[in-house]
C-alpha cells in the first residue's frame, strides 16, 4: 500500500505528489466482489482536483479509464466518492478475468497544471486453476543414446502463470528446465527439460508437476513420460599392431558449391622423397610391429605448406551467394556498368551468364582488365542509386503485400472462382437434363409405335451421350411424415428455459423436487405413464462434462454383448434426431418416432406451460423403453445435472460421473469446485457412484458430497491397468478406439455394477473396480463404434481424421490423438476447421497449433443440414421465407469462417510462421483445392494427405456425408 505524509501547510507541499511504495497485490476469483481502497489524508476539493480510476489489462503502455470523478464508466463498477473524508474507493461487482485481471491505479490531478498529487496502484489477479498438463513428444518418448532429447511440459488456462517443475521418478529434487511463461491464461506456459539419454535411462520416468495459487496447498496436476532409449552394442575386433600408411601426396580440400571435393596437386621439386610401403613394413617387422614410423622432417613439411595453394574462404562463399542469392544478383546488376550489361565476360574458355559470375572463378577481375575498364561517371552512380532504391522499395512493397492483404485478395479471388465454378456446374447440369429429356421423347414414341405394330424394341446408346446421374429416390410417405414430425418437434425449442448460473448449493429442502423435474413428471403422468411404471425400469445415469455420450454407448455395447436388452437416451445427435433414442443399439425407427410424437402431442396439447424440446424427448424415450420392454435404460444427464429434466429417475442405483471441465456455456460456474459440486448433486442414497474425474479438487468435492449422503465413491482404475490384467487381449485393447481409452474404464465399471444387481451370473467374483474383463466386455469394446468421435475414413489420396471437439479439454485430446496417429507419417498435415459460434474458436486454434505444423488450414462455413440432408438440395420445394433464411444463415456462417481464418492468420503472425489459411465456400470445394494442388505431382507420383477435421458436429456430419457419397459413387462405378 502506498504511504502518505504531509499536510496542506504550504502550497507547494499540497501540489506535490504523495510518495508511493510498491504496488499492492490482491488475489480474487471469478464472480467475487472486490473493493479497491483509495484513501488520502489531504483535503482535495472536487472543484480544484480531478479524480481518476484507470486499469491496465493488456500491456503496460495502454490503459483505459474506468471512473472519472463520481461517474463510473462500466456497469460492473461502483464508486464510494467522498473526497471531503479522503475516500475514493472502487467496488468491482462480479469480478471477471477478461475485464479485471491487471493493474488498477487511483490518481488525483490538479486542474490547470495537470500535476499528479496522489497515486495508488493495485495488481489484481483473478485466480483460475490451470488445465491438465501435456507432454511433448507424448507419454512415451523415443530417444537415442548420447543424443540430446527435449521434453516439453505445457499447461494453459492458469492465472497466474503456473509453476511447472520436472522431477525424475523416485527423486524429490527438481530438475533444471527452461521455462517460458504464457503471460495470460489463453497462452501456454512451457517448461522444457533437456536430457542426454544413456543406456541406463531406458525405462526411466520423468514427472511434470503443475501448480499455481488458484489450487489448494498440497494439490497439483501431474503427468509423466517414460523414456525408450535406443542403444547399440559395439563389437570391436582386437587390434594386434598399428600400421601407418605413408602420405605420398598433399591433399587439398575445396568447399566450392558447398560440396566436399579432394584434389591432388602436382608434385613439387622441393618435396622430400618418402619411404615405400615395403620399406615401412620391413622396418615394422624388424622392431616387432610396435615402433612408430616417423614421417617427413619438419623442414620438408614447412616447404609443402608454403607451396600449397591458399584457399580464400570468403571468396568461395561470395561465389556461392552470387550464384543463388537474389540480393547478390541485384547488387551485381547495380555494380555492372550500363554499357557492359549485355557483354558477357569470357575467361579461359568459360562463358558466364549476364550479371552472374562464372562458377569457380574469382569475383575480382585481373589487373589488366581493371586497367582497361573505364571509370564510372557521375551518371552511372546516379543510375546505381536509383536501381538500389527501386529494388528496396519493391522488396518493401512485396513484403507488405504478403503480410497485409495479399492473402486476403487471394482468398477473395478464390471465393469468386468457386462461386463461378458452382454456377457453371449447375448450368451444365440443367443443359444435360434438357438434352436427355429431348432424346428420350423420340425414343419413347418409337417404342410405343413399335409395340403397336408388334415389333420388338431395341435400345441403343451412343458413346458420346453423357452418363445419366442417378436421380434422388423419392421420399416415402413414412419419411415425409417423420420429417414433418421433426419440424414440429423443433418448434418446441422456444419453450426451453433461459440458461443461467446453476445453484451450486441449493437452498431448497432435500425432499423437495426441482420445478423442472416436477413439470416433466407431470407431463409424463398426463400421457398415462405413472411413477410406479417408471420405477420398474432399471436406470443407469451418466453425468459429467465430457464423454457422457461415449460412456453411454460403451455401456450399451458391453451389455448388448451379454445379451441384455438396452435403451439409451443421449444427446446431441449427429445426423438425425432419432439417434437420441436407441433401442438395442439402433436408433428409433421413423414410423415409431412419428407415431410416438403424434400421440404425445395430442395428450399434452392442454398442458400449460407447454413442455420444452428436451422434456418432450425425455417423455418419448421412456415411452419407447416401456413399449420395447427393455431390461435397462441408460440415460445421459444434461448440463443442468440434478435440475435437468432427464433426472426424473430418483430410483437409479448405478450412477457415473465422467471427466469434469469448463462448460461451453459457462452457466455452471468458472470454478472447478463449483462445477464438481453441481455435478455431485446427481448422487442418490443407496446408489453406487463411479467417477473418472482426475482433478484433485474435483475428487475432493465429490467425496464430501458422497460422505454427506452416506454412499461410497469409487474412482475407476486407469485404462492401462486393464491391459496389464488381460494379457491375452493386450493387442485388442491397445488398438481400441480412442474413446474407449478415455471412457472405457468408467463404462466397464457401470456395466459390472448393473450386472451385479440384476444379472449376477455374468460377473461372478468381480468386485468394485475389478480390472478383469469378461468375454462379453471384451466383445463389447471390440465392436464399439461411434460416428464422429475419433473416426478415420480413407478416400482417394485423403486420410481423414474426424473428431467433433468443441471445448478446450476435448480439443487437447483431439490434438494428442491426431499427433499420435500421424507422427510416423511423412504425409503433409492439413486442418479443416469450422465452428457454429465464436465462443472459444481462437483458443481451440491455439491448442491445435501447439507442436503441430499444418501445411494448409482450411476454414469453411458450417453446412446447413436437416436430418442428414442438405437444405440446399430442397430449394425447389421451399418457400421464399425459408430460402431467405437459409441464404442469411449461409452468409453468416461464411463471415464466421472468415473470422476464424483471420484468427489463424494472427496466430501465424505471432509465431512468425507462414500464413497457411485457406477460405473455401464448402467442404467439397476445399477437398477439390487439395486434390488439384497435391494430386498431380511430377513423374506420376501423388502424395497422401492427413486431414484433421474438427470444430463442430455439423462439420463432421457434412464431411462424413460427402465422403460416403463419393465412396458409394466409386463403388457403383466399379461394380
């Protein structure tokens, strides 16, 4: 805190600034109210002095005022302005990192002179815990003996910058590493450890520990990496004796053209005679082979060195630079006289190109030619200066065009070309269809005439006629009814409650039901489904932040492999809405979906308020489960957790909590403890609770909630423990889908707990957290498939890796998965990115660029799909309002793709790397661009491309649909 002295006895003392000490540091958290005190003992009248509060949040030289006098410039700030009592405090409501993390200053200035009479400073740090660390090159580092290896540990999201420390396993002594702080929670903080692997280090493990002040004392985030050191045993033969080979001639080394060549100069008359190999061998035999043979005398060596030609390394380097450097070409052109530009110099039979010195010759001319060369005039000097100035201006303009606007102009031109190409394709298709109709009419008339006359008909096809593209099959009445039902269902989105901050500690009594759940149960009873029927269905609930849907589908696959009939309610869907409700591993049929919706819509027509979209789907799901007579219902709990409408089954006895992290909408809280407490509200008495949350603070909160309810919380074992316990299935488990490695352990324990309660014969001898796999569990993990999650498709020259990651944690997993699968490939890496909103797109792109190099980065608008079909395909059947809405949506998505490309370009400028952003109007146009650029290589060679598609479910669905259409067309072509 600043110290203050003195009074107002003298005018000069009153106008002198109050001495200040060091800045005061304050730690706070998101959403907390904070007061910054500004106190002074002197009396400063507001009529003679001006009062300010300012803040620095980005850089030390830029600031903005947050309050002037008694007026606050932000709605989240309040002032306690009492200058007569020496009080000018700033109250911050609902502290935010993006707004308030930085330096605040209270300043009082004298009007007229502008002199500072009082200053106080505060450094405000909004604490946020860092994200789990990542290690490059991965959890297993392959090294070579005696070759340096760098291990980089990175963490993002921490405020202040986290402390990253390296340890060797078994030792508590920190290792010396090079740290690079991010300076913001949106940038990575790195710590690089350099080691020199030896043979004894094979199998050694190094641990990376991350901590900052936002984490409780004694808690930290850890990850480890194991070394795999490659070494070689050197078998050296025994040397019996040393034989020296005499040097007959002097070897001259020349490094012209950066190549190493050896020349033997002519023998000099002063060189002393050397001994022959026979004489040396005879002398070695005489002395038993242990006597060293001396070479020539010192005088002879001096003569050879003096007579050997001298090599001027600078001349050789200048020759090479003049050969390849454009800058040297410009200098040579500027130095060459205007009259001798077109006169190539000839020397010793070599002819050199204009302005380029002959290879192997010195840049300096012989003295005779220098004497014959005329002197430069003043006009030549002026021309040379003009050439130099013009070249430097051209270089500067060229650089400015590349850095500012050149790429944007190229993208704009490419966008116009793609639009023209698509329009030309549409026109060509219409002309082709008209020609086909014109040719078909005469053929049909001839066929009808021949049938009347009783003559057999023959059809002929000309080779020049283009092949008719298959028309889309007409939609069945069932399909049309299903699409109409989905349109009506989507209209219920307007009844969804407005998302707000969830209550971390509910003030309602424990026996009272949440209004959202109570309304869902009321709607369920209105449709003839009472609570007793609901309690007859065993339920497995899965809550959490990431991996909920994958865990539900994994539990389904394991139970189906044991012959158990399952029903699943999960969200969101990838292609069609019916994917949210599954019976025995298959989405609900269109006819069943339509019939259920129509029936429930009639039953709930009089209910006020009307049910929302998710409530209606929940009611439909339990009706489908009852009608199909399932053995168990697997329910994914929504982001509202305990107050979500899917949490209507209070009788659930098997509950799982998956990985926890920051929600995309941030409506739970910004603190991991608050999020863990909100997710822990799903726990119920007499239930078995399993979790895969790995953050220490989250597990501590979950344990406190479980202790309050009197239930036991089980942390599931890590996935590698299953590999070690099932040696016969090691190959299968190691090659399993990446979703299995992330969420398989939680799914196995949830399936085992259900079978212990209802099918004990399948899990005899398997207790909680058992790592032994049953044959059904192994078969379920082997047959598990989830579209759009860590999926790989191969088409033509493209190896397409797809994952619908849209949060920081999931994008970290996506980047690690793509890096692991492609680090042994030399194929160029390409990124295709799109996002339906701009919530954290730049953060996601920053994660993707970490230790990854993409040759191309494509940005496309999110495709407009409805039930797996493109909305552009039904343009003739749409009214004007629908067409206008689709066009507006397409333009909005195109602008969002441009902003994403701009974010990538700014990241490239920050890193000093090449701008590889490429804006395309569709998925198909981007793949056409890649095919045209990389498909036609010299000598008939063609590169394969590793393409990572990520960012949104809409992008993944559009890419899968396009690839599947291309593969189907290729299959029909060959069959």
